[in-house]
C-alpha cells in the first residue's frame, strides 16, 4: 500500500492507495500517529481505496494509540467502502456516527426512523 500524507497548517490529508484490511491497518495507524502535534483536522481521501473490511471501521472510529484526537472526515468514498460505512451505521448508529466523518450526513437522532 502506498500512503500519501499532505500537511497544511493544522490540517492533514492521508490518501491510501490500495485496500484497507488488517495487513494495511498498522501503516495507516502509523501515518496518523506520525502527524505533527499542531494537526487537528484529518481528511481521509479514499479515492484510491476500492475495498475496506472491518479494519477500516477500526481506523475511522477507534482513537489512535497516542491518544490525540483529530476531527476526521472522509472524502472520495467508492461503492464498497461507502456500503460498509452505511451498513455499520445502520447496525449501530451510535457507535458508527457518520455525521462525524461525512459532514453532509445528519446525526442519527435527527434522521427519520426506518419504516
């Protein structure tokens, strides 16, 4: 997997190129852990990520080992990673709150109930 990290002031963009799974999770975590302390906003650009499994959920919803919190958003979602996020949010909208990652998605408490 190739990982490109771009930093602009307090913002960073991490762009993985390849699948996100248990083998690629450690280098992605290392990319986050290696961000400078001034970075508060993190954008995951998944344009070149055609597939992610549960490791992607851990990456996006589990705090990093260094304990630093970043306001994270996701862009460039392809069909399968988007499906995984939507499925996880449907199963447990409290744990997998997409409004945090996808700014255009309203929080679960403001979404209409399923028919």
